[in-house]
């Protein structure tokens, strides 16, 4: 089953259970996935669907973080929406897994001790390997920790 079919099935269940908040969140996620599919003009791959879900999660988190403290309704709605999105989001790579990938890239580029000068070259090869699987900030921090 594709992500769109999974989200649609979960939305139908939420409708039957009369869970309005969950149905609304799933409806928004389904809309984002369908819009991405329309923009691409072909069915989304698993990685592309995961990227859309990650993007929605990130935007919802930003909404929650930028909402004024006295607007608890917005914060609570964003929190509930994030919980629903988490069910469909792929798990991020761990720091150990990211380190393994970085070590593989270093071997490929024949770099024994990475320096700040090598960072651009490393990131160019590294980011396509972890795109949609890990947060870019975390990848950058792990790489920076390995540099001399």
C-alpha cells in the first residue's frame, strides 16, 4: 500500500470513530501528499512520500514554536497534528548510522582526516544519501564533530 492509501484508510477509520481532530489532521496530510503527486504528475515513490510527511511535520513544529504562548489552542492543535503525522513518518537515522554513512563517504572520497576545507565536498556526496532519512542539522553536527 502506498502512503496515500494508508493515510486515506486511517482517515476513513477516524471518520467512522467520529474522531474529528484526527480526521482533520489526516485530511491535511492526504492533501499535501496528493498535491505533491499532482505537481510531480506521477505517483510518489516511498522516499518522496516520506519527504512530504517530514516537511509537514517540520512546518507543524514551526507553527507550534512560533505561536504566542497565550494561544494554547494553536499549540494544542499543532501538537495533536504532529502526533498523527508521526505515525506515518519514517524513523530518522541514529547518530551511529549517520556516522557509518559519513565514514563510507570519507572512504569513497579518500579523505582520512576531514577538515573544514573538505566539508563542501563531503556534504555534496553525503546529503543525497541521507535525504529524507535524517535531519540536515544532525548530519552537519555529526560531521563537524568528526572534523579536525
